[in-house]
C-alpha cells in the first residue's frame, strides 16, 4: 500500500472530525449560551459547516481513496474500520439526487415549527400535511440507499447498522406479550406510598447533589461541564470535552438526578473512548442503541436501584433536611412505582417500553399504508388503551406529545428499548464478573462498574460492531429475555407479589 494514500485518507477523515466537533460546540452554544438575536446567523453558520462536511464526505477524493484502500485493505484495524464507516456514509449520501437533502432540511424546519403551534393549540389537522410530507421525504431518501421496499429497515439501519424489521418485530412482540399482562396485574396491587418523594428542593442544592452523584459514578468534570437547559441533552465533541444539560424541578429532585445519570451515562461512555481514536471519526458510539444502553444503565439499573439509594439517600439528606430519617426502601419503592400515563416522558421504567413499542408499530403501519395519516390520532389512542389501559385527554397528550416524528426522527424510538435489552445482557454479565456489584453500589463505590464498562464497551467506540461488543462482553446474542427477567424480578419484589407471574 502506498503510504501517501493512507496519509491522504487519514488527513481527510481528520478534517471531517474537526468540522463535526466544531459544529457540536456551536450547537451546544446555540442551545445553552447564545444571545437570542444571533439565531438566524448561527443557523447559516451551522448550515455552512454541514455543507462543508457533506462535500468532503462525498468528494471525488473520498471516492478515489476508498477505492484504493478497499482494493488493498490496510492491516491496521483502525484504518479498516475508518474505511468501512466512510464507505457507508459515502454510499448513503452520494446516491441522493442533488437538492433533495436541502429541500428536506427546509421542510423539516417548517414541520418542527408547525408542530409546536399544533401541540399548543391541540390541533393535529394543522400539522397533518407536514407530517405526511415528512414521511414521504424519509421514504424517498431511504429509497436512494436501496431500501425502497423496506423503508423501516433502511431507516433503522442508520441508527444501528444491520438492524432489521424482522429482528425488532421479534424482540418487541416478546416484550409486549410478557409486559402487557404483567402491567395489568401490577395495577391491581396497592401502590407504594408516593408522599415520601414530596418536598421543596432548592435548585442550587440539587445542582450540588447531582455534582456529587456524577463524580461518584465516574463523570470527569475536567473533561466536561453541566449546564441548565430546558431539554436535557449531551453534546458529543472530542472525548475531553463532553458536556450536557439538565433541568431542575423544585418539587421533585429525583428528576434531575435521574436525568443527570442518563446524560452522564452518555457522557462517561464518550469520555472513555480510546485515545488512539482521536481525530479518526471513530471516537463515537458504535450505534445509538448501544449509546442509549450506557445512559439507561446509569439512569435505571443503577439510579433506580435500592442499593443506590441506600448510599445516596443519607447524602441527599445533607442537602435536603426533609429527607432525614427516610427509609431507603420506602423511597426506592416510591421512585419505582408504576406511573401509567399517556405521556411517555413521565412514565416509569416498565411501561416506558410499551410507549416505544406502540410508536414503532404505528410507524410501520404508516409506511406499509395499512394506516392512513388521517386515522393516526385515533389509532394512537386505541393502542395506548390496549397496552396501558389509559386514554389521552386530547391529541396534545397523544400523537402530538413528542417532537421526534415532526423533526425527522422516524424509526428512531425503537433505539431506546433496544438499549434496554442490551442492558439486560450487560447487567447479567457484569454480575458474573463482579459478584458483589450492588454491594459496591451500596458503599458508593462505582469504580469496578466503570472499569468493566470501559474495558468491554467504551474504549472500543465505533471500532467494533454492536454485535461484537455484545458477544465479546457477554458471550450472548441479542434477545429480550434477560431484560424481561430483570424487570419482572424488580417489579415483583417492589409490589411484594408472590410466585411467578
Ligand atoms: Zn439518551
């Protein structure tokens, strides 16, 4: 292999990596710091950067270098992974006719705006034509990548390469079959006492407490920062600069803690990617579901565990005196009480999965044409009623509640539940390697958990496929079984039910 070909390729990839990171920082600034009046010009700057990245990713130089490097694959594994990733992007982008992306991006902005008004006014009809077009654009774009017959698989493939509709159908059918009757049974049981969660929790104290929690689980404040923001999110820059935002509610401090653990979970994942991957475009999560698994592990498996609160409730009481003397067990039961609601974001760990599954089923039906867009609000309400036994008061609480479909995140929701299924496997394997796992959490010691995650998941970033990460760390193939068992064990214990369910 001609050295200069490799050098030309790595320097091209480094340029793309720099531009991506710059764009991430600008976008963080836009959401957290930027003066309001700068929005329009910043939009143009971001558009310019996106155009530059697109140009490099689809350039004739890229085409040439990929051809050369594929004909005589480099021995270096990192370089091989870079070539594969760049090829995927090149093929996806270069087949889209000129102008289509720009037209779609323009439509997307409009749809997002109309959705916000439609939700405020509880008027689905207002956004209906935009939503139809949004799906049509997605179908057209994914057809260019060769998925004309199966847009659902094509769109999911963008979040985790290799995901198929058949695979998700199988996982979700199993989850649904097990969880729908389980939730119905739990609802017959008396609810845990929720009053233990109530109080006034000053924002500044919440910030200090969350800081302490984040430090304990391994978030490195020298390589990131946490700011206040209306919509919690993590910005994925270079591994030494992974920031996130959090929102604080003064009547419930647990929301900020769980949200910090979620975003912190993403951030810890990114902070611990291998240093050898700097500037390669591979220092990113291998897939969105794996990324989500890391966030959900911190939020749900650790942050909603009894052991976690056995350690942190007394610590929280030093910030919030009203918590003094509370039993961690009562607190844990209240924190995990079922909250069967038409709203996804306020639901509990268990029913959350059903909110996602129904969205996935509706997406499929819309693409298949078995459901019309006009029928969507009614179909939405019917599914929520079937799975959870509740009905939204109106469309604002129903089909209009999430921004995702209206800002182009279609066939995206499933990633959250896929992340949960990964966690079922990771937890099982971690418990084998660290038998005293929750004993350590009870002591506030998260070091072995962090080491396990770094060793098996974080450091590889995008150099391994999700299948490889799972197989190498657990020896297993993806299934919903372990996650279902985790949920059933946990909720059976919380609701103190007897025997098998
Ligand atoms: Zn997340």
